[in-house]
């Protein structure tokens, strides 16, 4: 797999959370989040196309409170605010999963959340935010959502709860890796969906400190590949536009902290198409009976796509990161995937 890996980065690298800090974060979040289960995938596409020696486990973070991993970082941030900050409230920009997590976390500690969300966000996600007493403002683009949230911070003194960047976010997401390495010891590889890099950066920090030999691989859609481009450029990148069915992975840029954390601990980033995401959604639904949103199918798409040759025959952990999608849109994507999977070349 060496040809797939990044070059070593030797400067401007975030230290990231230590294993002790990750363990302390897990204790702090105990009772506030769910320790999500792991399930071995042994049927369907796994037995049809992979070597018998390949073992695949799904880390089912879609069973987390709020339906995604995002609560780990958001709760870690919000629960640490002092009394004056709690009185001022929090702000966030998100296409949905992070917004829901911030709304839930803010409501749970008795503060107010103001959220900027793009208009294309799923109605289910918008409704979930409002159900947790958050104030939601819709914008035309993701870029406008981030600008609006920053304005609330400047003008109202709110605390920004960033969707993917910063030490507290990384400490929270790292608890996913801590759990996974305890639940499935001696993994050869862990595959993680990538938006802005907060999830994979935290997970990779935990995994590599527990088992440096375990490969950590990230997956982005072609239409939202800021981290892939950043890896190849050697510095943070901004996308002119985001175009993918995996709106939860639609971060329009990378930022220094999460990028440097990924450069230190993540071995490679690969990309998948929207067709591959739809196919993976169909397999997860057909074989594992999971309602996975497109982003949550990214690791599966990579296993059966660009990573198949490298990972076949290995012990692999796949992150299934979220399930916040409305029924009509889920059905549309799964039907698309079923049609693609029935084509002759997929037989």
C-alpha cells in the first residue's frame, strides 16, 4: 500500500490530543454520549467479492444521540463553556449533522444555539434542530452559512462551535477511535469518511497512538475533496463549489489544525463518486439493514472501490457515521444504487 500513502510531513504539525487526553475526554463524556456498537459484516457483497480472509467491521456511529458522530465534538465543546459564555450562547454553521449536535448539546446544558444552515439541507435535519429549541437561519450556500455564524460571534459574543476544527473537536471525535480499538483489537486498517477532517483527525490520533501499524485511510467525494487537494498541495485548500449527494461531507475548505492533524496521523485520502456512494448505500441497506446517509456510506464505497485491492484480505474497520436523511431522499439514492449494482459490470 506504500504507493497510496502520503509523504511524511515534518513541519507545522499539530500535536493533537494525547492518548491520555482522549481517555480523559471519554470519561468526561460518559453518560452524555452513547458508546456505539461494532458489527461484523459477513453477508452479501462482502462474501461475494472479497477474499474469505477479509474481515470487515462496521463502527455504527449512526446509532449515536442525534444520529451521527458529531455530538462527540459538539458536546465536548459546549459542556466546557463557563457561565458567561453559556449566557451569550453558541453559534454554528452546518448542512445538518453538526447543527443537530450543537442544538442538542446546547439544549442539554441550558444555553441557546443560533445555527446557519444552507437551504439545500435536509428538512429532517432542520426540523431536528428546531426540536432542540435552536434558532435556524437558512443561507443560499455553505460559504454564506459560515460567514453568518462568524458574524454572530463578532456581533453577539457567541461561542463558535466549529464543525470540524480545533482541539476540543478532535478530542471528542478521537473517542470513536478509542472505542473501536478496544472493541476490535488488532485491526489492520480503519477507513473514515472525510468532510473537513475533524472526524478522521481525531480517530487517527487515537488509532495511531494505540497501534502505529494500523493504517488510517480517509474517503472524500470527488465533488467535495478539499482534504485530498490539501494533501497533494501540502497546505490548506478552498473549493470554489461543492457538488455531491454527501452533503455532510461538503466542507468548502480545510483549516490548519485539522489539516495538520490529518497530515500527521492519516496515511492517505482517496475519492469516490456519487454513483459509488449510492451503490454503497444500497449494499448497507440490503445486507446490513442500515439507513445510512450518503456520507455514512463513503467508507464502504471506498472498500469496494479505490481501496479494494489494497485492503482485500485484511482486518478492516469502516466508520458508518450518520443516518440523518429523509425517507424520500434515502429511497431515491438506494434505488439509484440498486440500479447501478444490477448492471452487468457489477455482477
